[in-house]
């Protein structure tokens, strides 16, 4: 699979995951807890900054959900998992470590940084596990997995946009870098791990 297609698949899956997590917060947490209490002052302050930089609407506090990223939503659900119900709470606790492992992957994808060799497998396996164990919480993700697998044209409709209010974003007309294709140059640790696996005990 080309690096460009790999990045688009990861973008589609991670975006769907963020949508499902935002919906879980909207449906299960915010009806019972004020946004400031649910997120904490530090996170809310960051969301307000992103919204302002994007000229977003601050009149409705819940609109700040659109400016959350994977790390934000995981933090909120970890803090308020009791509102997910018994099944939802158990599911989230069983998969939370795997979800947190996707935060660096999400950042590499969204900021067009070089991908790690196991990013694709790690993300796809986590997404499949999430959908299989609690399909109600992951409807958007389930639909996206089906689109990725069954509709090759779906990926062509995607454009990776910069994160909202991303301070690292600099406007330019350069193509997305394909540093992923440079192999293991500068990746001594990964190279040593693979060499050890090939040579065996």
C-alpha cells in the first residue's frame, strides 16, 4: 500500500473515531455535567483558543466539542466514564490503553509527519476491536471501516485538513511529504528490533 493511501486510511479511521467519541460525550456526559466541569478549565481554555483562531461560534458552549481532538475526548471520557453505563464503562476501560496509544499516530497523520512502520496495523486492529466489542458507541467508525474496505473511490474524496487552530500550521503549496518511504534511515531502534527478530534467539 502506498504511503499516501495509508495516510488517507488512517485519517478516515481516526476522524471517525473522534466523531464517535464526541458524540459519546454529547449524549452521555454533557446532559449531566457542565462542559467546564467535564473537560476541566485547562482543556476548555485550549478549546476556546482553537475556536477563536478558527473564527468559530462561542455563543453555544457545546460547539466547543467540534474543536476537541483525540487526546481531549479520551481525557473527558476517562474522567466521566461512570456516565457511559455499565457496559459502556467496562468497554472503555478495557480499550482505553489501546485508544491512548493512537494519540501519537493521530498527531503524525494530522500534522503530515512521517508515519511509523506499525501505525497502520495498530490503528486498524484497535478500530476493529472497538467496533466488535461495542458497535453502538462506534457507529461512525463501523461505517467508515466498511467504506474503506468496500469502496476504493471513498478515499479519493478525502482531504486531510489541518487541525483546528493548529499553531504549527504554516500556509504553503508544498505536497504532503512522503518521508515514510525512506525506509529505516534514522530509526536505529526499529532497525535493531527487526534485525533481532529476523536473526531469532
